């Protein structure tokens, strides 16, 4: 039986074409992609697995993507994941919200998806001069078909990243994504020799993210496949700034069921009793709050400083090394347990 790869096209810069209003999502990507991949050097072209492409609906700019779009993608992946001839899945996505998509897929698919899922995109459209699109797709396809690949990963700029730890780091650089608190899974630079072998995957199986497991336990999220809910909780992302008023936080929490609270340093708050009271009241009302650091590198250690005691006293869930994208995905997933 010939093993094949499924490519799911959602939109994004990779497939965009010029218009009078600027770049817009394009169509006929199957033909366009085959044309570009046919231009690869012969050894690399021959190393690509067989594949077919499906669109997930009308291609969109990923700045317009929502969690519901990603849950539809989860359903589409699950519909294909047990096909006997499927070796892996590549998701073509816009870069603006690619890390958010990767986090959602990682949480909802968990360890139950039989085949690996690799998310990728590009900083420039497929046919643009100097485009990174073909190399990113080649990278994603090669690793999605690798024998020991597993889980949700993100391929970009010659690097393979852990999907639930990735963040968009640069608006233009071809190495546009980083995993501040997780190691690279592989590195295959864009200027490698044509006969350069695909580097082995490192750190697989994917590292057991203790922080993620602790937050899942606090939110009562099971490790089994999560049901796709019809509705999702209202999510707020609240970032502290010097001088923020308790009333401002209260107003945001009033419109939310769950919230990511981005605090200072290792888990600190302003010395503001009104703000502390707002957080305590939200927790008493059953609102789920996760506190993460505004620093991209490192972990929270709530309670080490007195300035963080109010978070601990209020029962706010400590996010440790979680990214905003993963913290948000886990909070949204908490509704699937209800």
C-alpha cells in the first residue's frame, strides 16, 4: 500500500495573490504547489512523499481565524487520522495566528491522533521572489512522513518546533517562530546541500510538559480525546501595565468566563487591594483564571515574592511556562469537560 500525505489548506500568506487592495487569499493551490515543488532539486523532489490537498473551506487571512475554525480543523483531522494509507498531515496556515492554531490542535488532538500533524505557512506568497513557502512546505512534508514523528509540530524557517510551545517572534524574518521554553525538534537550514540528509528528530517523544499537565489537572481536563463543544467560554486576555486600575480588570472579567492573566516577572501583582479583591471575587464566581508571566522565557513561581501572594490567596491557577496561546487553548478546552 502506498503511504500518502494529506495537506489541508486553510489560507494565509503562503497561498495569497495580489489584488487592488493588497494580498488576498488565493485558490487553486494544488496546481500552484505542484508547480513550485517540481522546481526543487531532483534528490529533494524524489524524497517527498505522495500527497493530496484539500481545502478546509474558503481560504482566509489567518488574522480572521477563530477557535471555531480550529475546532472544525480538529474534526477534519480526526475524520482522516485513521485512514490506512495516511502517513501524516500538513496544515497550511497563516502566520499571524499559526501558534494559536498549533496550541489548539495540540490540546484537542492530544496523544490520541495516530499520525503526526505539522503546521506550516510562509512570510511570503508561494510565487513571490525570495519566498520561503516552498522550503517550509517541503520541511513540513518531510517531517510529517518521518517514521518516528508524532504529535503536533510547527515547521518554519528550517526548524521544527513543538506545536504547543511555539510563538510568532518576527513579522518578516524567515525564522519567524520560536519556542522560548522548549528545545528545537530538528534543524534543516534552507541553504543545505541538495543531498544533505534530513536531520533526525530530537527530543521525541515530545517532552512531557509538566506545567501543561498540572494546569490540565487543575482545570479537570481529561487526557482522553476532547469532545468538540458547540459553544466555547468567553475568553479574556488581561495584560498588566503600570498603573492599571482594578476597575479596568473588573470590566474585562465581567465579560469573560475564563481569562489568561499576564503578570509581571515570576508572578507578581501591583500592591492594590482593590485589584486583589477583584481577582478573589472572580475566582469565587467560578471564573477560571490562569496566571502566566509577561516574560517569554522562564517560569512563574507565584508566592516567592510577597507581591504575588494575592494570586496564590485567590486560588489563581499558576501557568508556569505556558505560552498565552497554550494557556488560552487549555481554558477553552475546560468547557469540553462540562
